[in-house]
C-alpha cells in the first residue's frame, strides 16, 4: 500500500506555499539579492559615468572584485580596448586603479 505524503498527492493544489507570506521590512523595501545593483558606495568609487552615453572618455576606479573582463562587460567594450587605452603591460588590476574608457 503506497503512503500519501502529508502535502497530498498532487492535483489542484498549485504547488507548495508557506502558510503565511513573508512581511516586507520597515519602509516597504526588501533587501536586494546579487542580481540588483546595490548602493552606489562612496563618491569616487566605481564608475564616474556611463561609457555608452557618448560624452567622451570616462575614468572609472577599480573596485574590489573587479577584473578587466568584468569592467569591459559593464561598459560594453573589449578587454583588448581597455588594455590599449590604458597602456597596460599586464591584465592585473588592483582596487583604486583608475582606468579610462573611451566611446
């Protein structure tokens, strides 16, 4: 004789749900996960503007965890262009380094 699990045997339930919904924290905003863009951080950290707005070269500050590939992807340029524009002798970059992005 097969046993029936405590949640039933399918059909009509629409899947499992918690008994009560999770309330929003004060202020009505849920914390962001990895997919969102978090707080901007201190002034001067991160990008100084968008490379795709056509306003000429942009200088960005390398943040912890950044790589040339990630910066290139973030600004829609190639790693080769970053290396050429900034006359880099290697692909190693460090937090606090300043890189110019053209476009």
